[in-house]
């Protein structure tokens, strides 16, 4: 691994000649050279690394540089890369056939596992991505309630569905405006924006629009403005408001599901949503999504009800096998989450202590094994307003210094780092040591 620390940090630089060439070639045939925008390194500058392989807690790029990986494919790889049981499950499934467009026993087995882990989910429907899951959940909420509007929170990301690509205005009860070309004003008008961790902003929206609101959708732990922790009483307040106005409460647990607790954030905080969405860990690293909830609501989805949603590859055997293997590994180890908590707490504490010693303004937010180091002079980061005051230029320098020191982080200040079961205590200490060196190189 290209681990260079302290005084020898400037003696050599990682060689990414092959990645540069690969990116140039990719731009000729793939829009922007990438298949998801954040991969383009636009927020940090430079050339994206092309990854050749991953094993356990590390990835290796096509130039042969090896890095400790704290991205984990943006969260799904809670067991680490190429976990033997997941690989074996995939091999067995592939040998039997990759897709049938017909029911399989694996779908039922994974569905049963989810309903056992997440009691609020009585019925579930598998899809192919988190975006599909959230789009479908919102359509179902609208169909169930007969209402058009949804409430979402500034800084929360729920995939690239039209209803979600809305920027907040400056007022407490502002109707959204499109944040992407191609989103119509009519769709934007049905999306109401509230402030995360601000129940007053939600009350104001419902006082004005409550009879038109089908659902509140929220990341129970925000992960897409960086990790932002729900304040005490915030989620409970959303539950009360939704109930009062006969709206649905949707927890977007695509990131937090099976990550922060076996039953996700709803178990951690003791809140029962009406609908939940899942992805990432649910597929063990393969494309997957799911939405589920109360039986009387889910029974309104076709073929039982009039809310239509379908997908040719939904519930495909490979994703079901990988997800089932992942969840089975987690379930049989009673020490799984306590151990993740211990290692993640050590990492967060070490990163913050490094910043303190270096005289660098910083906040570290963490819930379970997901965390974000914000470079900021704010005392706390509690919403999008405080998150976006972070020094993104400093993060860009820190990101590249971290690469030089053998640590692969998300190429954006406003993303999470993830700790996996594959990260050893030595890996955690290495990341802390590398962070200290990176700080010296960029401040």
C-alpha cells in the first residue's frame, strides 16, 4: 500500500498514469466519463481513480496503488469487499441462472428476513435501485392518501426522481423550485421544502398545506449533506405531525438500513414509519432497492391495488443471493454492531483529535459506522445551512493528501465515510495516522 507519512510524505507521489488514460478514453463514450456524477471528482478536482479490484478493507486501482477504503461503494459493503460468503452465494446463484422474470424462492427468503429485522415492514416490494424505491414509495403515498404534495428536507437526497430534485427557498414554508433541468414547475410545486432538525418549519408547511400533503419523506440520519444527526425529538415530532394530518411518514433508509442497527434508524430511534425504503446493504453490493410498510398500504400496489410499479429485473437472483448472504452474516454475529460501533467511535475520535492538535476548525458527525469530517468553524453541523458553510476547498486538498497517504475517501465534503467489518484495528489506526499527515499537507 502507498502509505507515506510525516517526513517522507513528499518523497514520492502515487502514479495514476493508467487512470488518467482510462478516464480520457471513457469521456469519449460515457457522458462525463462516469456513470454517476460524484465519481468525476468535480467537487475535489483531479482525475478519478479507476478501480481494478477490492479485497476486505482495501481497493486497488489500475495503476497498482492500494488504498484503505472508507467509501465501501458508498455504503453497501458493510462486510468489506469480496466477502467469501457473498462471493460463494453469487457463484451459486449465477450457475443456476442470472434472471428469469419469474418468482424465485430467494425473493421470499430475503423478504422474510427484512420483515423479521424491520417490524414496521409487513409487506415489501423489491426494485433495482434506491431511486426506484423512493419514487415508488412516494407514488404509493399519493395513491393511498389521494393527495399530491410531499414534504422533503433541504439537503436530504432521495435519488434522482423528479419530485426529489428540488432546492429549498429561503422561507420556512417555501414551495420548491427545480434544481435540475427537465424537472417541470408543476412537479416542483408539489414538493414542499422544510429544514432538517427544524420542526417549526414542518409545522408551518402543514398549517398552510396539510390537507394536500401525502407524505413526509426523510433520511432519519441524513447522509447526503454529510452525516447529520437527528436532534432529540425531531423524528418523534415528524411522526406526530404526519399522524395528526393523516399523512404518511416515509423513512428513506437506503443508507441507514442495516447500517446503524439491525432494524435501521427506526430501531435505533424507536420510531415506526408508515413506509420505508431500502437499498445498498440490502443487495450486498449488487443493484437493489426495496420499499415496504404497513400491509393495508402495501396492498394498494399492483397486482393487488391500483398503484402501478413493475421491473423486469426486480428481485433478480444475484442481488437476492448477495443480500441474503450479507444479512445472514450480520444476523448470526451478536457482536457485529457493537464491534462496528467501537471501531467507528475510535476513528471519529481520532480524526477530531488530529484537527484539534493541528488547530483546524472541524466537526465530526457520526451515527454507528457512518461519519463525516466537516472542515468548518461552526460549533455543530445540524442542517444543510450549517453543512454548506464547510470549507470545501480544504476538503479537496485533504482528499488528495489522503490518497497520497493510502486512504480512499468520498470525493466530496458532503458525503459519508463508512466503516466495515473488514476494517481491522490497525486499519483504523492507519487512517488516523494518515489523516494527521494529510492535515499537515493541506493546512
